[in-house]
């Protein structure tokens, strides 16, 4: 049995590579999906496809058409969602993805440093699991496959 | 026809009073619900009911039991959700509430200053309406009742 | 028992007044809701609330935020949807509303002149009832209340 | 990961061939489904299976039984819906399919020439993405698979 | 607390009057709804509203548009469904209504004479309760209100 | 693309063999499922597994546990349901299965002789397609795969 | 705003009276519903309505038809469910009701003595709130109405 | 066709091995999933992943995060749920799993010794099938595949 895991979170660094690499080392039968990680392409995709937009807000809204389409398709195919939070960036998109997962009854693992517990308290409370690092997130998933 | 409106957003100032007052002036047949606005009580409600918790994280988790229960009941009774965002605070709870509204097919109005368009782009894109202030939010609702 | 009826269809003439007037004559316990019938206000509502938009397409998209919000709230409160089609206008919005009603399991009555049967065939086939004029639509609803 | 794409739209020309051909050139892992494109067979299918019908309206209604059955099965198997609109034909069936996709939470891409923005404004507003040609629609889908 | 009860079953005699009369004697706070009980009007309603149909099958299909619309609206408003079966008539419409109730998670009480247990076995098995007469059906409902 | 088809209907003769055989001749990529066709085993399965029951009604109820379990699992896996009706037998189980399919949004094809149109009128009206024999039912399905 | 609260739990003592009395003292706008509290009537209701059953198992199964019907109707009308657990009795019915509430997205408050935390751990984890006594449960509900 | 079966029940002995072994002997095309059967690991998994917890209640709550995540994923992938009950242990987790299955419309087979019929009466009544041992449970499943 293979599980598809959606990796929600900021796209400013390549934290997902660490997750995939560690999952591979653990030989977990997982297929990872997620957003476009090329941050500037993600921001520009609306103009890339539709042409220049009148201002920054419309540039963002057109980009979001394509990014949200991607997320809807890929999260729709996912069995579990991992949402990572960190100190930097607003991460309202991450919170939106995490909450959408819960509302769609998709199991959700939140990964956040301990000192972000307060602003994430309501979301953590509704998620299945809250951990502090990706190793623990993978342990949570590994446990699903363990027989002893 | 009366509509119930859930006011999601930070609880650090009384912006909701402005919304209710303006709605009253406009004579809109609205019933407003929302979170506990006494910020320290909201943080302490877990310990208030269940007693002292072992640490800050568990204090937050227990408070979230009661705050999330309240939100689930009141948002469940709502016809529309207004989610306000501002420059201060993480507002991951606000993003969570906004996203939950969308996922439950509850109409969502996002209120945010113009310069927060970028971090809110995906959420704005999925919401029904994005405006910059509560007057516009009330205009959006007023329009539902207008016959001309 | 009162029923709320959403009147979907073009907003270029006041056909809804005829429906309401006839329903009143029949003393049907119905509450009618529908879109903004002031056609230019409906087209301008985006700019009315949010200010001038960069072009006609964005003017339409912003107006649609508010018109779709209104429809979502009012159709959500409806027990039955009547969708009227005629010779004039594209009426893709009417077809969208009719199809949304079906998908949400809301009973749908289509009103269309006989000679529009061909382009409406698939929608008529999925609707509960297809009639040729509003009198027949009201007869369909009257029948729900009849005891003999 | 392969995606199944439902191509909704008029069946008076073979625009779907262009989509499939271009998707193949792009090596997109897509499986395309759609309505019966033989227009006269689509119109006649009711009589083809059930025999001659009393009039044109019933001929259409019987054909719609089989066409709607086909759409329900194939759209049910689809991950994404592309709905194409053009200047010719009423296209109420296309609008119906597009709206049904949205209501079933199936991602929707609308393809329409720029000058049809006004009659399609409400549907475009609810769709995930609106583009002007099939190349852009395929770019939207290509983007789902892109990793950089 | 008042409950709305849909009375599904044949319309060839006035068994529903007995149910309503007995419920009134028991002072049960129930509102009863059901199909058109005037059997010939029920069969003719399609032609009554739309005019003469080409044959008996289309006459039935048009009547069913209006009868099914009525059932969908009234059963949609119901809290409980009682479906009565007897020795006479095919009663496939009754079985359809009973099964629709179960599928919509509406509590279902089946009333049938003992010797019809075999053809109704699967439906009885899925229903909440199977009784032999309307008195027992009303006892089942009375029990919902009892406090001792 | 293979479709799974549930064959609902009486189990007193082997009409399903005809369907499967014809489908094979047409080379339709279909997988057929259905109820236990050994009529006495179907009636006895409760006692076969659980032992003798106190009376005929309980024998039927216990058998229905296992038959309904089988139907729920197999219909759940189906893409289309064909429900056959004939002159003999009450067929309330068939009507129950047909109605359950509709309520679960599973496409339904009803097969019935012409002269049963009246008692089946409401069910036919809600089904996707009503035909008179299994050849037409297979044509309806064949049409889903046809490209011209 | 009044809320309806379903009180799930054993029916061997009148703990519900304490809840209702305390809620009244607190002037909470609550309407309480729950199972038949007359324990022997609850056990006997099947035989009371349908007559003597062949054995104890069937007596229980027939009683459960009526008790489950009552629960389905009353829990369906509820906004919140309180499920009480104690040291005595198997309480599998209580666990069933609690889990059904969660699955139907009805907010759930579990009341249990501290030393039952271990066998209730999974259910507590999925419930909104777990408290140790009815006073705390009412505080959780009171909090929903509090404005400061 | 292979079916996935979730084995819910106590994890204090290896009854699941018996089920799997017997299913294998019967050559049933089944894939079995279930909870972590290493009882102490199941209790400790929260501390194993997250570190020592402040007390026994929090140790249980953290363990339940991971156990409920596992159940949600695996039950989500299941076609049928078998829930076993016995004389020992509270088994509120088993009742929770059984009830969750019913609420999610997943077919449920309850296995329980005859003399536990009374405390399980309501759950048995809502389940598809209640049997007394795993052989009968496998017979119920075998019957789904039988053609004669």
C-alpha cells in the first residue's frame, strides 16, 4: 500500500527535499506531491500564462488561479497532508491548506517549532498530530505501516 | 430574512464593535457571532475550566478545545463568514477559520489592507469577496438584501 | 409551510414581478428571492464597492464576486429554483444557476419557450420539471400544496 | 500520475483533437474523455436506441437520457474539467457541465475568447481558471506536473 | 418540538386519514405531508399542466415530473418517513420513496402486514423499524417524545 | 477504462447470463457484479451462517443482513447500475436497489417491458435511462465508449 | 440563540436531571434531549410495541429498533452532544453515540472521571472537549454564549 | 476484485492472526489492515515520538494522536470493517471504530459472544451483520464473492 502525501508549507527553501530523502532512507512507500517550489515561478505563473496584469494584486490573483488549481488537484489525490510552519513568512497559504485538509477529512500532521505553539494552537488542536520536526512527521507515517 | 454572520479575526482589539455598529446604522437584519474577544480569557479558558496545565503548550491546547468548540457551534450556525486580517499578529487561526468556511461552502468575505495582498493571495482567490475595510464588507452584505 | 423560491434568469426585464404577482393572486405561501434586477447596478457593483477596475474584464470579475456571493446566500436559503430562459441574451449565468441547483439537490423548474427545447435539452432532462411559461411553473408549485 | 480530463463544449467541430494532439506533443500524462462528437449521432441517439419519438422535443429528451448518462459516468471519472466556449451556438449544455463540475468540487478550466467575458463573467468567477485558448489550458495542467 | 412526517405509500385509499386522526387523538406534535391522494389527479397532473401527451407512457412521465417534484420538496422537509405496504398494487413508488429516505439518512418506519415479510425483507432490514399497522408506527413515534 | 456494472433485479432466472454474454460479444470492457443468484441459497444464507431462526420473518431478516452487506459492498464498487423489472414477483428489493443507486448519484438504467410503465413511472422518471430490454441497456453503455 | 443538547450515556440513574437543573440555574438557553431514561421500558419497548420476541437477543434487537430511531431523530436535531461515561456498565451504546456525533461533525463533549482516561483515550482525543464532571461540561457550553 | 478489511478490536491478543490465517485457507482475496497490535508500543507511541509527557493522561492523549491517525488512514482505505468484542477490556475504542464505520457508510460486521448481546444491542442493530465468531464473519465476506 502506497500513500500519497501532500507537503504544504512555504516555498522559500527546499525543506521538502529533506522529507523525501529521509522517507527514501526509511523505505517508506510514499509518493510526495506539493506546490511549485520555484518561488518566483509560483509568483509569476499567472503572467507567464496569461500575460502581464494591470497591477501587483491582479498579478497575484492570476497566479493564485493556477497555484490553487494545482493544490486542489494534488491535495485531492493525497491520503495525508503534512503542513510545515516556521518563524519566517506569513504562511497564511500554509494555514489555509492545513485547514482545508481537516475540513475534507484528510489526515493532517502539523510540523512546527515548539515556540510557535501559541499562534498555531487552534490549528494544532484540530490536526491529527503536531510534531516539531520532519523526522517525527515521518515517524507518525512510518507507524501506520508498522506491524510491531 | 435575517442572516447570521461569523466575524473571524484577531481578538486583540474591538474591531467587531465597529462592524456591529455600522450594520445597525445601515439597519441590516444581521446577527453577529464570533470568538471570545476577551483575549486573556480566551487564552486562559482551558485552565479556567480544567485547572492548571503542565506547561504553556498544554495550556494552549486545552484552551483551544473550548475555543474550537465555540467556533464550530457558532460558525455552524452562520450564513456568511467575514475574516479580517491586519498587519499585526500571526493570524493563523483567522486563516484556519477562513479556509474552514470555504471548505464548508459558507460564503466568505475577506477584509484586508491592500498591502497584505501578497501573503493572502491564495486565500483571497478562493474566497467569494476580498475587500479592504469593513464598510465594503457591509456593502457586500447590504447588496444581498437590495432590490434595486 | 412556506417555501422560498429562487428566480434565476436574465435581469433585462421584470419577469419576476409577473411571477410574484401571480403567486400572490394564487395565495401561494412563497417567499421569492433572486439576483439584483437593476441590470446596470449588477454590472457596476464591483466598481461601486471597490472602485474603478483596470478594464472591462476585471470590472466584470469584481462585479461577479458580489453577484455570486448574493446568489450563493440566497439560493442556499431556497427550497426550489425556477430558471427562466428566453430567446435573448446568452444566459450562461442562468444555465450555471440551474445546474448548480441540480447538483445541490435543490428541485429545479425550467421555464422556456417551446422552440428553445433543443439547446436546453440536456438541462431540461436533468431538471425536475420543464414548462413553457410562469403560470405552469406556479401550477407545479401549487400542486405541492394541494390536497385534492 | 495520470489525470483524466473531461472536455466539455460544443460538438460542432473537432476542437478536442487539437487539445489531444497538443497534450501529446507536450507529453502530458492525460487521458481525455468527453461527449459524443458526432453531432447528428448525439442528436439521434435516443431514436437510435429507443425508436422514433412522437416529436422533436421528445426526440431531444430521449437523446439527452443517453448523453447525460455518458457525461455523468465520464465526468465522474475525471480529475479536471475543461469547458470551452465560443461565439457560435447557445452552449447551455456547456455551461451546465461547467457548473456541475464546480458544484462537485472538480477543478474547472474555462476556455473562452476575450470578447465573451461579459456573458461568462459569473461562471468564470467561480471556475478555478479562465483562459483564452487551449494552449493556455494545457499550460495550466502542465504546471500541475512541473517541479521547477 | 414538532416533527414532520412523510407518509409514503399507495394513494388508492385514504389510510393517511387514519394516521392523522390517531396522531391527533394521541396529541402528537406532528405535521403530516405526503403525495397527492387524489389518484386520478395524480395520474393526470402532467396533462393537466402541460396538455395532452402523445401516449400513455409520456403521460405518466410528465405526471411523474410533478409528483416527484412534490415528493422531493416534502420529503426534504421531513424528519421521519413512514412507508406503508399492502397486498394490492405494485407499490414500486413506495419502495422507491422508502429507499430514498434510507439513503438520505432520514429515519424510516415500514408498515406492512406480516405476510408481506418475504418480498420486503431487504427493505425492512435497512429501515429503522418495521411494524404491522399504523398504531405501532405511531407508538414508535410517540416513544420519541416520551420521558418515562 | 473498465466499468463495473451492478445488475439489480429478481434472482429467479438467469437473465444476467444473457447480459454478460451479450456484453462479451460486444467486447465491452465491463465487470459485472450482482446479488447471489442461487435463489434458495439467498433465502437461506442467514440460517446457513447463523443457524436456525425462530420463524420465517427472522429467517428472512438474518438472510437480509448478508444479502444487504453483499449489495452494499458490490454496489459501492459499481459505476453504473442496471435494474431489471418484469411481470413476475414483487421486486421491492429491485426498486430499493434502483432508488439507492439514484440517491448515491450512481447512474441508473432501468429495464422494463413497456406495459409496466405505469407502476414504474416515478422510478423511471428519476433514473437516467429507461429501456425495454437488455440489448438497449447495453447500447446505452456501449454509447459511453463510442467515439463516433 | 437556543442550542439543543443531546445527553448520551447510561440510563441507570438520573444524572441528566442534574445537568438540566444546573443549566437552568445558569440560565443557559438550552433544550435537552436524550434517550428513554426508564431503563426497563427502554429494554422492553420492542416487546411493548411488537409483542413477545423469541428470545432475549431478539427482544434486544427489537427494542434497539425503537431506541435507535429515537436517537437518530433527537441527535439529528442537536447542536451539541454530551456523552457521559462512568465506572459502571459496558457503555458501548454511549461510545457508539459519541462516535456517531463526531462522524456527523456534531460538537462532542465527553464527561468522564479522571481514572477512566485510559480506555477512553482514543474517543477523548477525537472529541472536541473532555471534562471530568457536568459542571465543566456546562462551563464549556456557557463559554459559547459569553461575550467577555 | 480484492477487498480491504479493517480489523477493529482489542489488541491484547493476536485474534487477528486467526482471521488472516483462515481467510488465507479460504483463499479469500482480502487485504487486512488494523491497529498497532503491540499493546505496549501502542500505549507508548506518543512518548516514543514526542518524548516524555507530563502525566498518564497526556501520555495517552499523545499516543492517541498517532493511533487515531493510523486508524483514520487505514479505515479510510477499507471496504469492510470487522469489529470484535469480547468479555475483557472496556473496548470503547472498538465501539468508537465500529460506530465511525457505520457513520461513514462502511459495511460493518460485529463479532461478539452471544452473552454480550445486551450491552451491544444498539450497535448490533445498526451494523450490517452480527456474528459470534470469526468463521461466521469470513463466511459473510466469502458470500460476497460466491456465485452460487
